[in-house]
C-alpha cells in the first residue's frame, strides 16, 4: 500500500507491512523519527536503516530527507509506530506451508546442500539428499550452481530457529501421512504377481 503525506492517517489506519513515503523530522543516536502523515511520527530504529551494521544514524539520514518506509508494528495504546527502511520480503513465516511449491534461485552451494532464495523471510536449505531423486550425488555443485532457477517444495518451517527446509524432489500427490485405512483411492496397476497386484 502506497500512502502519501497529503493523506492524513489515523493511527488505526496504519497497518504492518504498509509502504509509506515520509520525511525525516528528527535524528537521534538510536534512530530517526519520520513524519508519515499520521497523528504521530514513526520511529526507524538504527538497526532498521539498511541491511548490515550502521555506526551512526546521521551517516544515513538527516532532517528533511524523503524516505520510503514500511510499517513493522503499531502500538496505538502507547502511540508508537515502528518503521523499517529495509523492504520486507514478499513472503512471511505465516505464508510458508509444508508442501508449498515455490520458484527460487540458488544463492549458495555447500557440500551439505544448496541455499535457495525465494522471497521468504530467510533462504531455505535443500539438503544434498533432496536435490536429485533416485541417485546419490557426490556433491551438490555437480548438479546445481549459484544463480540457477529452481523449483522447490517446503518440507519444514521453524520460525523459532529461523530455518526453512526445502526439497527439489517433487513430493507425491498423496503423502504417506494422508493414507488412511478405510479410505478409497483411484490408482493404476503397475505390476502383477501371483500373490497380488501393485
């Protein structure tokens, strides 16, 4: 959502992830106050100025600067709006579901697997054993390289430990966990034996 300063925003209208244009009003050691057209200015903490370490807020911002910011949190009871100048990823932890199909890019290849960037809160890891189906590989670099576009599926999401597990092997349409006694399924005969059919 793009909001301009010409629109007077009520605190109740300010929502997390909103993109706003603002003007830096005050620079402090711990951050900067930005007028976003709301009842009160929002605070961009020094850790939210850009990716990586910032020594001094004044090295990045000065009063009067026009900046694009995103809302992190809103506390109407205390009249606080926390902002960030780091564009949030398109996907949040709550958007990630086991089995979800994603398209991403190989960011880094290690001996134990490949890290995939897909627009999530963190890069996901495809372990070496989940890169190719049915055959063992000596090292992931024999199969994938940094920059490759790949299709992956989510195998696990752990927001507390900040880890996302992925696989490049397409999961079956019917996972083991969903096969239940008494359920009816349609299938295809793949092999006949004297004792039965597969």
